[in-house]
C-alpha cells in the first residue's frame, strides 16, 4: 500500500470526526491501523497550531512559543503606584524635618549628624 499524503489523512480524520465512530471502527472501514488514525489526528492538530501549518526544518520539534496560536496575547494594564508618603521628623525643639520620597540616605545621615552636633 502506498503512503497517503497529509492531505489525504486530513480528509480521513475529518470524515472520522463527522462519523461518530470509534477509531477502531472507522479505521476498519478504511483498512488502516487505528493507531495511524489517532497519530494523524494528533499530528494534524499540531500542524494547525504552528504558523501556517508548516514545521520549519522538517520534523524538528518547535519551541513551545512557536506553537502558540498566532493571535494569543496577554494584556498588561498598569496600575497606579500607591502614593509614597513623605517622612516627617519632629524634633524636641519643634523643628520639623520633611524628607521627600526617594531621598538620598547619605544626605539624610549627614543632616541628622549636623543637627545632633548643633544641639
């Protein structure tokens, strides 16, 4: 028996789906192996999920990302960051030191050192 082309198997698998028969029953009608029928069902599904039904480089396994549906996407929606709170230090003598978000730690340490030395 000559090898059947992919197109012939695609038609066979489509007819099998429409028949409502089991793989064993339908394969018996075609005089083919049920395993061949199941293989081609799987193979055609794999080919449909690749770009244009083509497998680049022959039978090489494609990377998982290449097998994704061409129109799949994930939408990322930015959410506003919570407002950063300014740091406010109230010293004993009533002096208030406000430190904005994103302050330079080294500078704050120098200011704190100077304030301590001025006392």
